[in-house]
C-alpha cells in the first residue's frame, strides 16, 4: 500500500515509484484498474489535483466499440446499459439495435477507490513533468522509472480543432418518464450554433440526463441559453415536474487536421485526451483508453519494457488510421454551412447498421 510504504506522505518531500501516472481521470483510472487486475503488486502512483477520480462526467460508448473480452473486464465499472437507442432527424427517425453503455464518474470513483485508492495522491497538483520526475505544487518531487501523462486535453498550436460542446442536466421527475431507450441525437430541434441536437439518457424510470449539444466552430457555451432550450425540450416531451440533481458541461475537440509528430511528446507517453486519443468525429475516448490500458499493462509485465515507445507507436498508428475521419470533419466544418451540418448526420444515419457500427468503432480507414 502506498501510504504504508511511504509513511506519512506530508512529511516526505521526495518519493520514488516505478510508474507515475499524471492525472486521475478516465484514461488513468482504466489503466490503473487493468494493472491491479493483472499485476496486483505493481508499484505505481497517480497524482490527481482534485479530491476524486474522474471529475464530474458521464462517459458513454457503444458495445461494439470494444471487443468482448474488453467489455468483460470493463463491465464492473459500467453504471447503465441499454440494448438499443434512437436517433431523430427532421426527415427520419430510427431505432438502432446496438448496445450503449455509460460509466458515471461518481460510480467509478466509488468502485475504484477501494481497488486503486492507495495508489492515488488526491488534491495534489503537478507543476512540471519530465520523463523521470514530477514536481508538485507543494514542493514534493516524485521520481519514477516510467512517466505517463494523462492530464486531459489542452489546446495545441500543431492541431486544428473544432468543438462538440454541451451543457447537460440530470433530472429527477415526479412521475415516470416512460422513455425506453437513449435518444443519442434528437436533431428535430431548431438548428443553431452549428449542428445541434438533444442527447437524452434514461438512467432509471424517473431519472434522465438531457444534454444540449452543438458541433460548433467556437468553444463558448452560453449556459443560460442552453438551459432554457433544455427546459423547453423537457416540456415538449411531456416529462412534467422535475428537479435538477446534477449539471455537466464540456467541449470536446473535433480534430480537423494537424502535425501529430510535432504535437506528440517525444519523451513522455501521453494517454487519453492529452494524446488526442479519441474518436476524431465524436470525441469518445473510452475505446482508446481501454486499448491502451491493455497494451501498457501487457508491456509492464515484460522485463525491459518500453512503455513510452509503445504508447508513441500506438498513437502515431491511430493518427494515420484516422485520416478518413479528419477529412469527414473538414467537410462538416469547412465545406458545409453550419446550419446544414445536420444533413450529413441525417444521411449517415440512413446507412445500414453495420456501417454505422464501423464508423463508431473507427473501422473506416485509408491504411
Ligand atoms: C462533459 C464530457 C462528457 C464526455 N462524454 C464522453 C462520452 O460519453 N464518451 C466518451 O468516450 N468520451 C466522452 N468525453 C470525452 C473524454 O472521454 C473525456 O474527456 C475523458 O474524461 C478523457 O479522459 P482523460 O483521462 O484523457 O482526461 P480527464 O478525464 O479529463 O482526466 C484528466 C485528469 O487530470 C487531472 N489533472 C489535470 N491537470 C493536472 C495537474 N496539473 N495535476 C494533477 N492532476 C491534473 C484532472 O483533474 C483530471 O482528473 C466527454 C468529455 C466531457 C468533457
């Protein structure tokens, strides 16, 4: 146990560990969980600036985005599962018979704390990071044989991005809402600020997550305006009286193009959004995080491992493979009028289900 090993941490200013993971978000937690499953005695340390793992998010993915064995080990962390979901456009609506799943960060924190909590330094901020050490804001120095940067997305001059931005509220209704399955996109709402749709997840018979989402050229979220729109939508659905129990907002990068070899850190392995390891068009990062958790844990189990190199190879390969999606994004953002963007998704969702699944699991490629 980390605390037992190092005694009272606050009195220690220099610490050594085998593997240091900077940031305790989604990618970091999935990696730590996988390490605990396969290498339970492995020495590692996570430094997280907040008091809990994962922040305040609901992360979703399609069942077919990962393979069966990956789904199996991830399963204990899944908070909600559905067998199918709907999409709604001005010209057509459709039920897609494909599983959809959500991991709630609050659940993940509760489930993982007993498993990996002793490896986490909460409420500690990293001031600087090199391939051998981290300097924390409180003056502590952490030395490590391997350093992984999982501190989330930060803008970078080498990569051009647009945004998928949203405000969501979790509500509890007085009466059952009777919504059987998620509505991944309801684009029958008026189009504004780019491609706009409402995303709704039924968490239980009375709880819903309702998000106003926009594929936009700018990162600005007018929270008051979004809230008004969400409330209007709730009324239009006849969902009646409710109270708001949580609120979440975010802006995900939609990758347009860039110079990935300049962007990538040559010395420190970057995972999760730090390495832009997400679906270029949807911003979903769970599949990459799962894949990398397996790859890194496999590498750690070998003597003379080269984790940094493996992460770099994986990232460069993914970037090359995803060229198709970046072209698609450029069409969406550069060749299409903002208020016509919905037509591309409307057309896409008229395709056979197998092709839609391939899109989400990034199986289209020019490689
Ligand atoms: C609101 C929202 C909803 C999303 N929904 C989905 C979804 O449905 N499906 C999906 O696949 N993806 C989704 N994403 C995209 C992506 O999966 C998330 O952004 C995910 O959290 C990325 O994981 P990560 O580990 O890279 O970064 P994060 O989860 O952001 O983790 C980074 C961590 O590093 C910590 N940190 C940062 N700087 C420091 C520092 N200096 N010192 C110490 N700690 C630091 C942060 O506090 C944070 O905990 C969503 C993103 C957002 C913002």
